[in-house]
């Protein structure tokens, strides 16, 4: 722990004779560089104003700072800004990762609350469940070109600018949502929200990948945000559409400003990938579809089921929170799970848990059913994302296709549920769950034969 107060500097010769400075630094001298007091420890203590011994000819990445008992701090020749930056991250996490994880958390909160809110808002305008499914399905489909466009924008500008643009668009679209009532106008406004998210996620994933971020940490950051949003959904819905969407717009504008501190991801030679290399990841794309079809079916249709059965609004938060909590814990502990529980076939079986939401109105059973679906989604998603992140930094194109597949699944789930509901009379959640299970199981069997 760094002592408090200003420390008295020593000459290079005296420090070396005292054994406090490594040999070979004689003649470098003590420079007058100081670090202003910064909060640099987890317990909240401040670092002192220290006299810095600048070692010539060394790079920060090769020789980290060292503090000696007499207060001499040996550093490479660095600027004052770099010195302050070294004290600003006690956990050793780059600033780009900290901001990216925070934005992932925040946007996930919006996404968890916005979909049920938009679903109930459209139903409150007089649209049937099938119409709501079509509106949300069309809106979610816009996510696909947004995710694919994200890589193009990132290559021409940067991931940071793409992230700022997406958050600004999210603020505008959220403010517009409660002011439209027509079918196509509402689909366009909701679609603009999902377009902004399609632009956002590939850019952030590329920054995290380029900064050597961990799959488990990223998955935990956005899934914990979704979990927090799920917990707040029932209370947020009581605010009313106008107030709720206005809060989204304001928070998104603030997030866009905070993204200014996030640098763009570095480019790599493997960024320009052929269509053949993209096809090598077909199991990941198929599992993305399965995961998002299952999640989209629950997020869109379960709030309508609760309203139709006149159940308390708390059921919405209960089911979505249980689903996302199980998914988050699966992400966090995925590497520690037994190998037998990390298989795609196990995840496929877990996806069928959402079917039990149709058969029960009891709190414990509804929570268990949603948790089973969340576990299945976590296993399927982790298997899909692991292959994509293995490409390392700058793989914007891979993350764009990955997110495009997720958006396509969020579109297919509501559309398939609405189509079967209006034609055959099948419950929409049943159709979405069956489709998700079939796709995950088919992918597993295909990989086993290959």
C-alpha cells in the first residue's frame, strides 16, 4: 500500500547504493514528474504525490512500474497522462473494456424491458396477439441488416463511432415509440430501436475481442444487465409507455456521450474473411437462431399470456427474471460445469422448459420452467459464441454475422408463433419453443455425423 503524504526523493546514486534501485539505472536521474492524487486502490485510499524515477530506454508494456520502500517509483519514460492512467485501473482492466462492459450492461437493461413494454403497448392499442407478433417480428428483422451494416461502418470509421451512432439512434427511436399508433408506423419505430441494437452489439463485441476480453465476462455483463431489467420490468411497466420510453431516450443519450471515452478496436490481417470461412461457422449461426428464437418467444408472448389469463404483472418479472438469472449463472459458471452438461443436446432439452409456462399458473412452477429455458439458452449461446471469439481481435465481420443470426432468430420466433396461432390456433410460445428445440437438436446431430 502506498503511504500517504509527499515522499522525499533521493539521487540516483544514493538510491542505487542503498539497494533501492535496480542496477543499470545510474545516470538516469530523478525527474520532476509527479502523479496527482488518484483513487487507485479498491479500499478507496489515495496514492500520494510521489517522485518518479524515469528509466530510459524501456517500454511500459515490457517493464511495469515498481515502488520501493523509500518511496522511489521506477517507471519507463512515460507521459503524465500515462502515469495517471496506470493508477486509474486497480483491477488491471483496460478502459475500453470497462466502458464496453458498462454499455453492454445498460443496453441489455433496455432490451429486457423494451420488448415486453412494446408488446403490451401495441396490445393496448387494440392489436391482437397475432398482430403484435407480426409487429415485433418485423421490427426484430431490422436487427439483421443493422448487425451486418455494423461491420461496414466499423471498417470505414471505427467501432467507437459506430457505438456512438447506435446509441444516438436508440435515443431517438425510443422517444418516438409512444408517439405512433399505426401498424407500420409502430413497426418502423420499434424497428429503429432494434436497428440501433444491431449496430451496437457487433461493434462492442469487436472492441472486447480486440482488448482480449473474456467470453464469460462479456456474457455475464450483458446477461446481468438483462437480469436487472427483468427484475424491474413489472415496476417499469407501471410507469406508462410515455414516461418509460422517455427514460430510455434520456439514458441512451447519456450513454452515447460516455462512449466517447471508448477507443476503436484494432484491425487484424484476418479481418477480411471469405464467404467460405464464414460458412465454417455454420453451427454457431444455427445455435444463435435457436437461442434467440427461444428467448424471443418468451419475451414477446408470455406478457400477452399473462394479460389474457388476467394474472398479476409480477408473473412477467418472475418468468423473465428466472429465465435470465439461469442464463446468467450458466454463462458465469459455464467453464466449471461438468462436460456432460455443456453439450448442445443438453441445451436443446433445456429450451423445452418454456413449454411448461403454458401448463402452470403457480409461482414456483413458472419460475422453474423459465429457469430451465434460461439454462438451455445459456448452454446453446455459450457454445455458439466461443467459436466466434476464438478469432481474436478485429473479427468484426464474424461478430456482425453472429448478431445478425441472433436478430433473425428474434424475428423468426414471434413470426412463427403468430403464423401458427392465427392459422392453426397453436399457442405462440409452443410454436417458438418447438422451433428452437428442433434447430438446436438438428445442429447437434449434424455435428455428430460430421
